[in-house]
């Protein structure tokens, strides 16, 4: 069964056919992937259920939508239609934010802008449990997944329905936030994407305008407003934005200690900065 599914998934262009074939069968059988070696055969109804799931994956429906969950750091997040499936590379940004929050002398205030189903916000909330975390998302569908995940994993997380382009967003927190983290939509509009992304991931969570920076710019503005002097910012971005995002931060004038970070393949993946303690050196724009 696994061999047949692997061949079909490979023919359909799935990048990890054996992995997906095994995970789908483990899901159907209700066992961990490692215990598949201990199972000799499946019952007919299990084989039929497996066949249906393999067909969905052959059609390039995301594996996480089929199983209903996505692994992220130490969490299993509920995901489905309307939720952007978290990617492994985002774990690096989340880890950076967790390390910064843990190193502060007192309980930190962390804001996750464009939170989606909550991978970054809930990782911070569970791995730095004294932290107060605000998770901001504007998509009603994504908010449903975010609230569900927060309720099950970190009930103290403050879920906020809001748009990063709104200058009034989290107005009461201005100048009080220790860390702002964001994985905004950043893929340039005309970039080819895999079928799993193009057909299933919400377009508003993937594409960031013609240059991919349409949401990154207001994220920088909101971060400058929210962060206290010396507060930290991390923004995930497209691999082609390794110069553009640091450039936007430099031009803004509200940040220093700007640094680029690569993902596990060596590609530029996120940029960090510190809110400039000299508040007289910048003015917040109206983005």
C-alpha cells in the first residue's frame, strides 16, 4: 500500500512522496509513523479510507489539510481551509523571538502581526510562559483557526481581530511592546507557487503585492509605533528580499542593529532589528 501510494504521489509531483504516503497511512491506522513497521496489514475499510486520502494528496491538497494538523516546533496546530499552513523555516524566527523574550529581566509583551492559525504566537506563549502574547489576524477564517488553537494550547493568548495597515491597531500598547514578530504575506504577485499553495493556501496570506512588500511596509510602521525603545523586531520575508527589507528598516529611521538571518538552506529568510532608543530620529508614517 505504501509503495503504491508513493509511486502515485511521486507521479503527481509531490515533493516528499514516501513521507506523505507513510504519514497518511499512520493517520488512517491511528498510530505513529514509527509503528507502521509493526503492522502487517490493514482492514478493508482502512485500506479504502487510505485510498481516498491518497487521492486527495494526488490532487495536491496539502497533507496538513487532510490530517487536520500541522507540526510546528513543539506544537500540533489545527489547520484546514482558510488557514495558512505553517512552514518549517518560520520555526527559526519563532525561536529567535522566544530567545529574546526569555532573556528579558521581567515578563515580556510580545505581538505577532499576521498571526494566521497561531504558530509563532502560540510557540512564544508555550515556550516563554510568563510572556503576554497578542496575536493579530484580519482574516475571519484564519481567526477561527487561531482562536481554536489558542483555546487548546495557550488560553492566555490575546487574540486580536485587526489589520496591520490600520494606524489605530493596538493603540493602547504603543511604546510598551518588547518584541514584535511577523510572518506577513510576502510572495511577489507573479511568482509561480506549488499547487498546494496556489490552490489551497489563502492568497491573502501568501502574496504581498507586485513586489511582495505591500504588507511588510505597514508591519514596519506598526512595529515602530508599538515597540518600546530598545524593543526587538523580526520579519520573515522572501529569499529575494534579503536586501530590500533591511533597506526599508534603514530608510525608516526608527531601527538600528539591523541583521539578516538565513534559513536552513542558506537563503535569506528573516530580518531582525532593534527599535532605536533615540525617538527623535524618526517619524511614524501613515501606512
